[in-house]
C-alpha cells in the first residue's frame, strides 16, 4: 500500500476538541494505511478566549474571521482538506466555506448522515447553549427525515456550565456534573429520543453509548473519520 500524500488541516477552536480530533484521525488512519503511516496533519490553534468572548458578545463575524485565518494558515502549510472540530461555530459554516482557500468538511452534514445510518428517528442535541437554542442541527436532520429535540432551558444552562467551567479548561468533569448530564440524557430518552448527538467536541470525553444507555453520536469521531476516509478515497 502506498504512503499517504494528502495533508489534513485542523482549524482548532478549543484545545481539547482539536487534540481529540487529531488523536481520532490518527487511530482511524490505521484502517487505511499500514506500517504506522498516516496523512500529514497540520493544526492551527488560536486563542480560544478571543473566540469565546466573541461568541458571548454575539460577534459571529469575529468567530468567522478567526477560523478563516486558521484555514489560510493551514493552506499555506500545505493542507488540502480541513476540518473544524467544534459544533457551535458551524453556524457560520456557509460564510467560512465561501472564504476558505481549501475544502472544509461540514460536521453538520457528517453527523446528520450518521444519525440516519444508525436508524435514529428523534435525536436529542447536547451541546453549547448556542448549538441547542439555535437549533443548529434542525435543518440537517430534517433534510433526512429526522427530528431534532433539545433539552429544557434549565438543562441547557447546566450543560453550558459543564462545558465551559469544566470540560474545556480540564478535559474532565466532576462526578456530580456527569450525573447531571446523564439525567438530562434520561429526560431526552423519556421524551422519545432514540439517540443523542454529543454536539460539543468535549462531551465525548465523558459521555458514550455505555453510560448514556442509548446511541450517543460522537461528533468528534465522525468528523475525524470522515476526513481520513476522504483522504483514503483519493489514494
């Protein structure tokens, strides 16, 4: 089998999400390449504090500018394909793609298709407040005949705190926070959801199929695998 020649760029938003995506791409590459070979990976990681402040201020133009800057640097470093391992910023994906110097995979499309393939009908969305209240996955899921469900406002606030006060800074959470997250998952299950999308790249660090008790769609893993698969198809 020939050595990989493609270069995959990672436009990082949060450090835990970017590093988890990189690790998952490396692991999945073993299914396409042998003898420890893998594509070249290039990561650009801006200061998340600037991006997060822009999100809080509803300045999505600043968020878009930051990611486009990363994509430009990735292209200069030789990347031929890019991923953005962060759900929330995909609300800007159309503008980002329009200004990007290289192709960018959409996490939204990848995740929605995975939900369809797993036979889900009603998908609970767990993510940042912007992802949930903004119904980021409503259109991609409905286009495939699937229904989006989001937690209650109080549950959204609890998830937001878990993400930005624990998971983003440390990559982990307390036992109480995990219990709270699992209770929210159970509430979604009781509301008829047959799966949940871990629509924040930090959530797969603490949630999975086993502890959720129903399909937990790992958005980080899916995006990472889609990028490597795209490279494999070009060989």
